[in-house]
């Protein structure tokens, strides 16, 4: 099942339960735009993330709420231009650089975070990132900094599992609370099975 099919299946499942879904999706972009961004970064994006942008969508947003049950979900992937801005802030705020272009790994004050690309900034300042060196989706805490939690082995698996759980959010809004050392425990009872398919 490709990415578009995953998104549409999640929406269809929710709508079959009588839940209204807000969904917007930008058109896919050309590979040349990804290559230009990678040249700015100085490293390559994970192939599955690049493929999402070029074959599925240049970002999307999704939100839903089953008010009587008190259950809700949302998902967000930034457009490439916003991703560029998130990386720029990462370079200045976390890596100790005063600029964005052609930053050097050797000059980085946090080498373990150099290949990280923020995808989603949580309301509390934490960030869900893709580690472009190891291909993993990882959680970075603004309080602990180096206390890094792997959420999934790849962007593809992260998107697949999130879609199959209709993009539910942990009740405490803190993803590490349901991570088991290798990634998110998708069988956790923190996810309501009513909104799980496949």
C-alpha cells in the first residue's frame, strides 16, 4: 500500500465511523527540489522521505475528533520550504551555528544531532525528527537534549503505523511514554482499537 492509499484508507475508516476528517494535501514536488535541498544540507534525505515528497505530497495536515469518546488524532508533515526553515532553526538553536548554509560536521557542538531534520515541533518545544544518517524517526526532548528516543526504524514504518492507528496521539501527548526501546509499542492499550485498521 503506497502513502496516498494509507492516508485515504485512514480517512475512509474514520468516515465509516461517522467522524468528520479535516485533510489538506499539497501536490508532490520535483526531484530537483529535493536535490537542491540536500545540497544545502550537505547530506541526503532518507530515500523513503524523499519519495514521499516527490510521489505523494509536499506535506499534509489531518485532524479529527470523536468528541463523545474523547478521542482525537492529528498528523502533519511540513512542506519542503517549511522543512528548510525548521532545519535552519535546528542549526542555530541546537548545533551552535549562526547560519544555515554549508554548516560543517567538524564545527558542530552536538555531532550526534548534526544529521537530524526536524519534522514536527510539539507544543511543548519537543521535536519529532528524522535522523538522516540512521534513517530512523526519533524524539528529541527540549528539556533533556541528549535523551533521544527512537520512535520507529524508518519514515515509511512510522507513516504506515500512524495511518493504521488513524493518527491517534498518546493521551499524555508524550510519545516516549509508549516507546519500548526499539520504537513505539503500537499494541499499547493507549491506542483505542476502534480507530485501528489493517
